[in-house]
C-alpha cells in the first residue's frame, strides 16, 4: 500500500514518533459517557482508555457514530454529567484530573492549554463578530496583554496559518471567507494561546479534497513547530497515515485497536481496522475496481450486540464472537521494546485461528451472524 | 452574491495590489442610495394608499358629516350651509386632491368641531402617545431580555418556568382587566401611590409625568414582555446549540460572556422585528389604555374624530401613523445592517 504522489491526502513516509518522556501529557482512563434518552441508554463512549505524550499526534479513527466526537469533548470536559448524561472514568491532563475540576477552573485551561477545532468551519465561527475579535478574545482572556498587543498577535497568527493580507482579514467577517480560509481562522483561534494539546475533531471533513490536504499539512507543520500534542479525530484512515504517530481505532464507543501508525498499517489485527483500510479507494492499481464496503451499519448504541460489537458485520465472525466480547489485549511482542499494539478480537487478522475462521465462513457462505461472505470479500 | 463580495477561493490573492477599497466603496454607496430610494418610493406609495383609503372609508360611513357638525336640531337649510362651508358637496376625488395639496404645503386643515388646526391637535397628542409607546417598549425589552437570556441558559429550571407561567398569565389577561387591577392595587383600594388617571406633560412636571405614565405603560407592556421573553428564549436556545458557541466555550469564555457577547446578537433578529412592529402599532394610539387612564393620546383623538366625522383630524392622524410605521420599519432595517454583517452585502 504505497501512496502515490497524486493522492493529495497521502504522504509517502510515516512520521517518526517522538522520544518517549516520562509521564504522558494526557491520560484518559476508562472514560464512559452514557446518554439517557426516551428510547433507552446510549452508550456513546464505553470505557475508553488512552494516553498522549507531549508532542505526539494520536489519531482517533472511526465511522460516524463510533463515539469519537463525544469522547473528544469529554476529554476536554465540554460534555459533563447531569441532565440525562452519565459520565465515568478520569482524564488526567498534566497531572490534574480534569473530571474533578469546577467549571471555572476548567475554563482557565480551555483555550489556554487545551484547544479545540471543530469539523465545519462554516458554523464554528460567530457570523456577527469580526475575525480579529474572535481571535483576540481568548488572548485577552488568558494572557495579560493589551488590546493592541492582542490585535498584533491576531495578525501574526493569521499570517502563520497562511492567510494572505492578515491585516485586512482581522476586520472581515466569517461570511467573507471561503471554507478553507475559515478553517485556517479556527486553527489560528485554537493556537492563539500556544496550547499544549490540540483536539482536532474532523478538521477537514467539511472541506473539499484539495483544501483538506492543505489544512492537514498546515496542522502537521504547526504541530511539529510548536511541539504541542494533537488528537486528530477522523473517519478517514488515509489522512492520518503519514500525519500521526499512533492510531486508535474506535468502534461502538470502544477502542478496538491501537498501535503505532506504521505498525497498524503493516499489521492490522482487528478485522474492522482491516475493513476500514479496504474501504479506501486505492490510488494505484486498476480503475473501476469495486470498492470494498463494510456491510451493515454501525451498531445501535442503545442495544449493542452481545459479543464483539463488530461481529454482525465481520466476515470472519464465529459463534464465540456473538456471545463473548473479546478484551483489549496486547499483540505478541515482536521484540524487547516492541511498540504497544492492542486489539480486541478472538480471531486476529493473519493468525492461524483467523485463517480457519475465514475458510469456514467462505465454505458456508456466511458468518456466524448470518452476514453473507464470499471469497471476493475477504481477499486479504 | 453581489460585486461587493471581494473574496475569492482559498488563498487566492485579492484583486489588484491597490486593494479593492476604491471600487468597493463606490459600489457600496451606489447600493445604499438605491436602497434609500427604493424605501422612499415605498413610503410614498404606502402613504398615498393609506390616506386615500381612509378618505373613501370615512365617506362611506353611514350618516352625514354635515348633519353631525350642524347638530341634531339644525334645519335642512343650516345643514346645507354647513355642507357648503365645509365643501362636503364636492366630489370625493377633488376633496382628496385638495387635501393632498394642503399636505404638501404643510396645511392639514382644521377640525370641523372645534376649529382647532389639525397640526395643533396632533402636536398635543403625538408626544403623549410617543412617550407611552417608547417607554412601554423599553420597559418590555428591559424586563424580557435578561429573563429570556437566563431562561435560555437554564431552560426548564425555576426562572424559566416561573417567568413562563407569569408571562402567559399576563398575556392572557385583557388590557382593561390588567389596568383595572393595577389601579385598584396602586391607585385606589389598597394604596394610592400612583395617580389612577390623567396625564401631566414632562415639561410641566417631570416627576408627575413619570408617575402618570407608570400604570398605563405597565398595562401596555406586560403582554409584550411575555411574548418577547418567549421569542428571544427560543431563538437563544437554538443559537446556543450552534458550533460557534461550543467554540466560544472551548476558548475558556465564561457563560456570561458567551450569552451576552456571542449568543444574544445573533438571536435578536426576530425580537427586533417584532418590537418594531409593536412600536409602530403603539404609536398609533392605544384606545383601551388611553380611555382607562384618561390619557389624551392619539387613540382617543382618532376615535373621537371617527364619531364626529371630523375627517380632517382623522386624515391628519392617519397620515402620521402611517409615516411613523414606515419610518420605524426603515429604522429596523437599518438596525439589521448594524447587527448582522451578512445582510450588508445584500443591500
């Protein structure tokens, strides 16, 4: 799977992970978010644990409805308990448990230490406020600077995110800019106070493809220069291949596989990860090849399947998968300091058990869950 | 999109190194003047339609103005004399054109009954109605906006529920009932801290003036405040769902700043429209409240003029009401330009 030069979203060489320091910047432990609705309890985030080191880029990948957005907002504390929302677990940021902080304490961290970028730049800027004011606002809030200095900083920020004529832009309103320019503005807002952690929630999903690559490269560049940690949430594995150190794949509110980016691409163990990779149209190879789609829909988070959450859609599913949920366990280490590779599967891709399960399902023409399986579908 | 839209696609340099300021400004001015011209034409058409229609309607009213003016015991000769003096024997269209000519030269005629010039009669009544209308509107907004903002911030909680119930009760009560309750409580049965009736001019005695308008203004204001609270609350609740509010929170802004600096302005557009409509309506007089509190406003003047067939007074009053209404709506449009930058380029 070598990315060709004409794919704007892929770069050839995966980036090297930063040297491992002591305590991670962010440690999420058993984070849970449940929404009580009229139809039942939605298990949006179901016991997610992960950590993020200073300067590291972690990609959280999953389909819509996998809970990645809610998880991101919970990390920050933007989703809180009460009013039909139930939360659990802890989020330690730079040694402090964010889940125990008051709203006032949290808001001193928001914008200053942790910043957020949202998916749609057309809606994430206030339509009736000038761009300059939307940037200086958080500078004035968190830094002891004069209005003039803040305004100067706003211009610098706009220049650093690659907007032409920043002096004029600060006086413009969001509707006067295009989508890509607006996303640059939201990035400038997020970076206004040099945060240590940037949460980018699908920062390019709402943009067109050529602009996507520009924005992703800009983010990667700014991240590398500032050394901040970044959580890059996306549904598109392609965009994180060369722009992240580690990947966590989410499904049905859980992490189903996590590994360093290069390991994950070389050796995916969870069939869902494999399916996500196959669902990306290949850039090289013959045209007009039928795209491998993942059959079925993301699971109902109110009544999730009993066993493995992916089993109803998995081409390798066996009886055990339907009744018993696999734990998140470590992959066989290939060396003494092998990178952490965890996965949630009874029949990890490439293992003898998997080969057996695959052969069995092809033979009977369906998985244990009844999903039709043909040889063509499991060409891996 | 118009030619005032200067921005191309991402990263594209703007047209010309000199900056688009020159041609853009000129374009803007052209648009503005076209806008003003359109609005003035509109105003003129509305005024012509309103005044002509009222001329026709007064003419169609049963009963003869000359008979009313001459008095019940007048002989037919006397009535005829009055009719000729008042020129009521001339055709409607001629009278209308004649009146219109008078308007253009600043002469609105005089009352049939009292001989008082129409301008003078209006001059006495308009300030009264204007004060009532403006004060009642301001009161309604001052009370409704904070309640709406807080209710939207904590929907379904105590403040929201209490003010909603009180608001519905106030809005459901007819004005004359509410007015009488207020009179009983504040100017009669229980206490007499405020005058029940009458109006003192602000220039004669400012304090007495304020005391005399409190009860009528409150009576006028209650139902509007209730509607405003409800309207702004629901607009605000939907604004608070917007991404840019989440962005504002993630910057670390406190709820107060988010509500007032980010959410209020984009939520206020329908409130402003409605408030403008109401102000226009109130300026035209409020017969019930004026009657209840014995306040010499435009509403009473208009009703009396109708009963007396005092059609020049009526015409003059309606002319003012129409001008005020259209002018307020123009003002609201201008306010939109100030509040919402997205509208500016469409002008």
